[in-house]
C-alpha cells in the first residue's frame, strides 16, 4: 500500500525526531557553544554527515531545538498557573519563566550574543514584533486589560520589557531571589493598581 516515497518520509521523520531529541540532550547538558555536532551525532546514533542532511549548521539545529524547548516550557508553565487571579497568575508565570531560563541551558541562550541574536531574529521574522511571551499569555493580558483588571496604559511591549528585565537581572546572579520577588511584587502592584 505504501510506496517507497512514503516509507522514506516516515523513516526521515522518525530520524529527524530522534536527532532533535539527541540534540536537545546534548545542548541541555553543555549549552550551545560547548556542544559539538560529533557528540550530537553520536547521541543520535548517526554519522555527522547525517546530521547535516537535516540541518545545514549547528546553529540551524539549535534553533529548531530551542523553539521546540521554548514552546514546551511555555505550555507546561501555562498549564500549571491558576489564571483566575491576574496578579497572582502573572507573578507565577514570570517566576516560572525566570526559573526555567535560569535552570535550562537551552532557554538561557535567548539572552546570549550567539546564538541569541539569531534566535531573536528568527522569532521576529516569523512572528513580527509581537510579544515574545507567547500568544496564550498575550491573550490573557488583553483580557485583563479589557476587564479593567490591568491598567489600560500598560502595553504588551511594556510587559515584555519588564519580563526581559527580570530574566536578565536574574541571569546576572547579582541579586537574591528574595530581592527579585520584591521587585516582581512591586511591579505587579503598579500594573494592576487600577
């Protein structure tokens, strides 16, 4: 019933999925710069040349892994947050994302020069200048603004910049988690002080 072309596609999809999982494992362990295509190919059980069949460079492979990892992380975080109380939900979402970026070498690369610049460019090319916090979260912000729970002058861009501020400051390691929590709480008071 299946012709040879269909079988080749099925095998190729399975192999690419295995490659992405292997690359995820290696990038999560070593980060982008220290990971090698040789180690990724060995983890995937294929020749280095086989990796280049799917991805033209380590950067291209990392970008694929990053966006899968980011989407998975955001989906898990969104599922665990109780969205019924906006201020508490936003606090939980920001804290969970900051922790995910702090604890995940793949996600932390967003803030690096390389490959971060390429990740941000690819995101903007695909999504425009929209909020990098995710479509689901952007919809929540719009609903809070519409219901009057969020101050109307607070834009998506402002929330995105605050999120970036928190993650960059946290990544610096220069302030304690207690101070970070105080900053988040104070910011939330201003955002929802209607």
